[in-house]
């Protein structure tokens, strides 16, 4: 996993991994809190066979994830983030697969991710049916070179299975800190060489369209206040991204 200033969430994440994973490979990208000290203490506690801590100057998520993967020495890798944790059901499932030799049925495994917004597990279609490729043979997968929204790219011909037991993800524990993440994500989005150009009409309609799609068509209203906050924030993210495209494409001409 890659971390930065995760001293609050990291202990919970690592506790869920104890007894399931053999080794930890953690890449710190510039923490200024107690994250590094906590990881260094973890190296002496005996919860994991090996704890490897690396340091990396953050430029984008794709290169950071690949640098993290380069630290892994085991046959299999489980990609985790500090705001995630294995549910008891997922712990039991992974142990069963590991001890029974069932991992080898596929080269990679997509895991059902249960997303929590403001502490509530979401039921809307956009977040409820979320499967992410997180468990894979290190010799058959690599990280995409995307600046943001990176993912695992499997070798041609590699098969991928599915695990239904949930990986718990605190997508938005609180609103204001999440907005800081949104700002970073949208900045990286528009820095992508393949990002589309600014379109004034798109900027006008993307906010209302995104909110209507997520809140009404995809059932965000079923999640009450957290659903409203999530859908509103998703709409604002689209508008903010277009605003940064405007500054990139139009203001630089003046």
C-alpha cells in the first residue's frame, strides 16, 4: 500500500491483515504525522514475517503504485489502501483460499468493495456493486501508468476470478477532508496527456447531469443524507475538473 499521513486509519487496516498476509510492503509518500513511526514499530511486533518500508516522492498514483509493487517479494500481492480493511467474511475467505490452494485457480481476483460514506454502507448502484482487481500474481500483473485512477493490468491470457465477501472502504469518512482529495484527483486528471479539452457546454451541464444520474437513475436517494452528499460531491467534482480544464486550455492563451 502507499500511504501519506495515515496514522489514524492505518492501525485498523493492518490489524485486519494480521494472520492473512505474510509480508507488508508499504511506500510512504511524504508523511508528516506519526505514520512512519507506526510502521517502524510494526517491524518489531512480529505480526508479519517481514515489513518493508520504502519512501517515494509523490508525482502521481500510477508511478507510486508501481514503485510500491517493486518492493513486493512474494508470489501474490494484495493491494490495500489505508482507508480499507478486510471484513471478517473476507478474512475467512482469503484464509480458506490460501490454505486450500484455491488461489491458483486464477492469476488475479476481483474483490467486492463495500463503500462507506459518512459511516454508512452505500446501496446505490454506482457504489454498491463495486468489484476491484486487488489480488494477483506479481509475475502476471503490473500497475497502469495512469496519473490517477490507476489499476492492475494483467498479462494477456491471465484469468481473473471474483470474491464476493466485502472489502470495507471508507470512501468519505468526512466531507471536508474528502474535498481535499477531490482537488488532488482533478488536478491529476487534467494533467493527463490524454485528457479531453475544455468544452463550455459540458461545463454548464455536467453538474446537473451527474447529480441527476447518480441521485435519481442510480438510486443515490436510497442512501438518505450520505447519498445526497455523495451525489452532490460527485457533481461538484465534474464541475471542478472542467474549471481546471478551462484554466489549462483557455487562460494560458491570454
